[in-house]
């Protein structure tokens, strides 16, 4: 049995800054999102990433893909996103980890662009290190 879990979707925000009329989350019968915390806490993030680390160890997989999802994941703020990606890279230091964010794009500002740009540079450096090793 293949035990690899190569993609992890983190619902880091249960709210959205928009209210699209067709949205299946906020305009259908299931309104349980109202009872959920608006944003994932640092503690839950840390525990989740540790669980991912344990699974990667168990399954002996060398890589994992983590997607930030919501609601609108940009509600956590660019600094938190940056800090959480760094924390995940550190915790998953024996695993090649890549990140994505599924966003409606309306909250992307220069701070987010700076964070994405630095993350992209760091990823390039990682590839460079891999290529040399
Ligand atoms: S942007 Fe997405 S999550 Fe937000 S209200 Fe629209 S469809 Fe729903």
C-alpha cells in the first residue's frame, strides 16, 4: 500500500473578504464555518506541520506540497504566511517542501509580492544546492 501523502491542503482561514453569490461555502445550507475559528492559530499550524513531518518519516517520502486554502488564505497576512513557510521548512528539513496559495487575489499587495518574490528566490537557491550536491 502506498502511504505517501504528497499534497496537504491547509484551511488557514474560514472566512473570506468577498461574498460571491455562487460560493458553495457561504451561500449554501452548510453554515458550520460560522462556528470555526476565523483563522488557524500558530499552535494548530505547528502541530499540523509536525504531523506532516511524522508522516513523511513513516512513508519515507522525500517531498510534500502544502497548499494554503480558505476561505481566503491571504487573511492571515503576508508576514504570517512568510513565518509559517519558514517554520514548515525548518520542521520538514529532511523533506523537499513546496508551497502554494489558492487566493481570490484581492488582498495581494506589495508586501505579499515581496514575500512571494523572496520565497521564489529561496526555492531557486534550493534547486541550485540540489543541483550542486
Ligand atoms: S472568493 Fe471564493 S471563497 Fe470567497 S466568497 Fe468567493 S467563491 Fe467563496
